[in-house]
C-alpha cells in the first residue's frame, strides 16, 4: 500500500526508477525525479534500512552516471562490502569502484575489508576484491596489500591468477619499488596453458620492464624461452573455437608477446638473435588476407624494426609493408606508410625498392594517405633519383586536387632546391611549378629564384624568355606573374633581342610593345593585389629606360594610378611619372639593373630567418588571445599571456624604437625589393640599415635620415609598404586643455587617428577616441585592436563599434581608450599597438609604437 502511495520509496525497483527518469520530457522534470529519489535513499540510510541497501546502492550508481552528486552514499558501499553475502559484496565493490577513487580519504577505511576478502575461501569474493584493488588502489593500499596479491599469483584457479596479475600491474604503477617482489611469479605464469593467464602475465612482464632496470635484465635472462614457446605453440596450434578469430588463433596473445619481445630485444643483441627465428616464422606463416593476420604481421614488423635484427629479417619486414601498400584497406596502407618512414632510418635501400608503389599512393583518393606518402617520397629522394621523382611529382601536380597542391608544391620546391645539380634544371623545374601552381608557391621560394637568376648571367636571357612565354600561357598564377614582370623589367632588352640563346631554345619574336603589353595586362588583372601591381609599376618604369620609344605609353599607364585609393600605388604612380617626365638626365643611371646579391649569404640568412619566423609563430600561437589552441577534449585552455609581455612593454622605460616586424628584416631579397606581402611596416619606423643600398640607388638628394622625417617617402620597390607618421615634435597645449588630434599609425592598408579629451581636475587621466580607416579596396573582417603600455600607465579598452572595417574608407570603426598616467609630468605617454584582421580569409597583422602623443598627457 505504501509503495502505491509513494512510488519513490526506498523499495522502488531500479527498473522503475530508470523508467520514470526516461519518461521525463524536460531536464527540470528529470532533476525533480532524481531529487525525490535521492531524498528517499537518504531517508533509508538514516533509518538504517538493510533490506533495500543493495537496491539503493544500485540506484545511486545509476544516478551517479547521470552526473548527479552521490557522495552521501559512500559509506553505504563500505557497509555492503563488510556484509557476508556475495550479492551484497558485489554491489558494494561495484559502487566502490564507481563512486570513489584513490584520492578519497574514506577509501582508507576499506583496506581491512579488502585484506579479509583477498584471503576468503570463495574464489568469486577474492575476484571481487582483486577487481576493486586493481581499479582504485592507492600507493598506501598497494604497500599494505601487495603480499596478499603475490600469494594469489600462485593460486590454483586460472581466473584468480589472471586477476591477480592485472592487479599487480596497478600496484607496480603506484609503487615501482615493489617490482622485485613480482619478478619470479611473473616468469612462472608464462608456463601456464590458459590464454587469459598468459596475456595477463605478458602484460605484467612488460610493466616490470618499465618499472625497473633490474627487472628488465632478469626477464631477458629468464623469460625469453617461455615467450618463444608461447608464440610457437600459438602459431602452430590447430583450430580452437574459444580462441579463433577469422582463422587466426588468439591474435591478442600474438600481439602481446611480440610487444614484450620488442621491449626485451631493444638495444640487446643477444636477445634479438634469440628471437630472430621465431619472428621470421611468424612473418612468413601468418596469413595476410584477414585483418587479424594483418594486425599480427604489423606488430611483427614493428618488433623487427625495434630490435637488433639481421638485415635479411629487416628486408622481409619491409617487403611485408610493401604488400600492405597494395591492400585495398586505407587503414592498412596508412600504417604501412608510417612504418616505412621509421624504416628509412634503418634500411633505406630496402624501402627504395618500393618507390613505385609509394609514388602511386601519392595519387590516392584518401587525403591522409596522399600526405603521408608525399612525406615518405620526400625522404626517399637522393642525388640519384631526384630528377625522376621530381618529374613524377610535377606531372601529378597538373592534375592534383586543389587542397593537395599546397603540400605538393612545397615538397617539390624543397626537393628542387636541395638536389639541383645544375642551374638550368633548377630553373626549368621552378618555371613548371610556377606555371602549374604559382598561387601556392611560398614567398621565400620565388625570392630565392630571383636571387639565382640575378646571379646566373648566362641564363638570364633564357629565363626572361621562358617566363614571358609562361606568363602568356598561365597569367593567372600570382607568383609566376611577380617573377616574370621582375625579369621583364630587369632583362627586357634580352627578351626583345634574343640575347643569350641556348641550343635547346627556339627563337621567338617579341617587340618592345609586346613586352609592355604583357606587364600592362598583369597590372590590370591583379587590381586587388598591391604587391603584384607595385612590381608591375616598377617593371614599367624600368622598361621606359630600356625602351625609350615606349616612354609616352608607359607614362599614360602609370598615370592611371595617380588617383588610386591605395596610397602605396598612388605614391609610386606620382613619383614614377615624375622620373619619366622631369628626370631624363638621371633616369638611365637610376634605373640600372639591380645589384647582384651574394647567393650563399642570402641562403644562410634565409635559413636563419625561417627559423626565427617559426619560433615567433609558436610564441604568437601560445600567447595571442583567441588563438585556436589544439588541446585534447576536456583540457582547459591556458590563460593568455598579458598583452604587456606579448608586446615587450614589461619595463617602465619602454624603448622609443619601432618594434621588429614579424618577418625577419635581414632577408636580403626583401631588403632589395622591399617586398612585404602580409605584414606592413610599423608606425613611426625609420628606414633600416639594410635598405641603405636601396636609398642610395633610388633617392634624389640626401637620405631622409639626414634631413629629418620625410613628408613624401622616397621611391620603394615592389610591395614595400611605406608608413607615413607625422614628425615627432612637441605640441603646445593651450589653456583649455584642447589637444590636437594625431595620426597615430598609418600604413598602406590602415590609418588610425587619436582624439583626446581630459576632465578638469584630473590631469593624469585621458580619454582617447581612436578612429580606424581602411585604405584598401578589400573589407577587413575579424578586426581586433590591442594596446599595451608601461607599468606606470593604466589602460582600459572599451569594445570597438564593429569588428568589420569597410573598404576604401567608406566608414570608420571607433573605439575608446581610458589612460591614467601615474607619473604625469615626469614621463610622457608611450604605447605599443597590435592590429589583427582578415582579408578574404587570410590573417593579417600590423603593429607599431606610438611616441608622438601631445605634451602634457
């Protein structure tokens, strides 16, 4: 009668509670049901209800699995464990493993019960105690109960031995010092016939090897005979239905034994020699038409590669991997490629025999296999096969998927640079890559190509003619266009006059007008790319000197950019027009060919620059707020580093020099060409020393460093983002505290203006209204402005009005900054800024330091 009135009494069956919870339609209903059930269980516990104690514990475990707190039932677990009957103990131990872990203090109370149950006459109760100890054993419990577990390893019951061995593994992980107590028992277990005991014993031996060097040496001397016997018996055994999987007898035992052999044979020639024969037997007799057999063969190969095996055995293992590559299963091919990459360190020649199969994997439909095969092909390349492998990869580049072109292009370029034996072959391969996948070629690669062309005077005519023909055929490849227009500008007369013809070439007819046409088409085609258009303008300027009859036409083309919204192009157009019109006397000397860069020095500095960029990228990825950190599920992201540390403003006396750009400033070609593709110049930056040659070549009059801050920058070459900052001069503040606005930062892409406002009576506090203007024709998305100040200044940033900055200055984004100068009158304001945004999905970064704040702030 009571049950009918109160369906949530302690007598409610587990299935009824589960049915009631599953019938809930909302989370609130579920919480109400769980709350009522927990209240009934608490009442039963407080009343000492023993009839339904095991039922209440079962319900508590289900509630715990739903994520609700059940700590109030922990003591009930101990009471059930202390009961005499098996059903109560079973529920008690299950609740103990589920509701508690080794960090709970209440666990110490169960040690005595565990000890009694480990000595119980009933093997099933002993098994319950071993399972619980193997799951929640702490270091203290391991020391207290290890003698009982050691004794149980000698039990007559196979199930007890198996569970005792698994429990011993937990004890060893908690207290490695106890390893010597289990060594003899572990070896004796290897003589058992029961496969469950054997697998547990092999796992115990593997754990002993990790726990102690003495145990490792002991097992090398005493257990190899047993392992070889086990592997031989299992391999030669007849059909056994209880162990058979797809025609293979107990592949799990196979694999465990092979793993232990690898641990024992690693770095030990005697052990390796002892197991060579049985490994060869397993490798040759195991069938590969079933997945279980492939798993054994893979583990056998890994063992052979991990020990001091003979060369013949290694060749056999690599041939097995070669067969794996022809398997239709993608997983088998993938693991085979992984293992072949490891095998490269052991026997390169044996892997080379499967080069054709590996090359076919590069063309596989599965992207993971393609990438892994490409990495393996890259490792296979040497001086002897570089040309043939490069030809195969270049041929595949033409038909490969767009998503794979990036990786494939990078690997081909690296192979060509590393293994080029003559400059002509290098140029031919690079021209093919630029024609097929120029949009995927990294900047440093085509920079290096230009350096090589400038050094190879005998191949400059061939290069400009080849690039001209490629430009006409594949003008949509961005990197190809940049290299081609640079070469046409530098060596245009060689193109027109067929200078430096090679025997392999056929003469082509190119007029001066044709050369100008090619550059003009590129200029119009890449209207959105500032770097390419800037290089085209420089090329046209040089052609006006190379081909005087085309000067008027070139002047008209250049003049079309006088009103360009991009200041970089507008400035170039005006200055270049001035050179063509007014400076005929110096134009020829001004527009001579670029000086040759020392190739060896450039390559050395490029390597150093690449390493520095990788390091800075890792730091930025770790410290930038909002960066996507690849962490395992359930691991909290570390807190972001303070912005002051990120921008290096940790000291009060912040340096007044411009922060270093993200790209290394000592890149020779970047110094020479002024190419900056993603990161523009920093605010307030003075020309670096590395650009002195450029200033000497192109400046009219004295250097801007000598004449003070320039109002109109001197001529720069392709892609060099000129940053214009007002001269840093003290500004007089009037009696009304009216501070004039300043241009805090300006680059080719972005302009930032600061307006200031002060409250009367609080001279140390300033409110800054920042206005951001987009100077390009592309919209900026995910726009984020960050600022950092020295320690004596307090800074608060309000949210920006928008995270999207419209193109061409159509609208501005505003943001307010509150600044408190705690050393007002003693130290001026100083600030470093960092702006990140995306253009067509590509991340951009700009940063700089502001030192031109008005006096009195």
